[in-house]
């Protein structure tokens, strides 16, 4: 009997046309080139419903357009798939604590509150 431990998961990208093309060139086959809220939310719903997607990469600007509370909660708290916000090409890089939040979600440890002894 096989366990799901060694399962290969896919990476998916939700972003601009340029990010989608760049992602496909790097070997990511599941990409969504979207810009409007209904398209963004539809892509997120579809990807969250797939059991073979392990990482969803979404641009920071598109993630901020999501209005559906359940999807916003998934962006902020999902462990599987992991949802990572990135800056798109041409966007000013946003200082976020994305890695800190991911560690907090996965391990329950806030790395900013750890003592350095």
C-alpha cells in the first residue's frame, strides 16, 4: 500500500502575462495569466481544489485584490498547498514577512520572538 509521503507536487503560478511566460520557460506548466478579481479568485479556487498542487505562487498585487474571505484566509494560512506572495516584474518590491509567516504556520514558531543566546 502506498502512502502519500513520496508524492510529487506541482508548482502553480498566478500572475501577469510576463510572469506566466517566465514561469513556463522555467518548467512550471500550470500558470494563470490574470488581472481581474473574478479571474484571480477562480484560479485560486481551482488550484486549492487540486490535490497535486504543493505550491501556489501569486503576485502580491493580485493577492491584495482577492475579496472572498475564505480565499483570503487560505492565502494567509494555507499549509498545503503553500501559498507564496512574490513581487511581479516592474512592481516595487514589498517588504513582507512572508517567510516568517510560513514558518509560523508550519511550525508554530515565531522567529522574531526567538531569543538569541
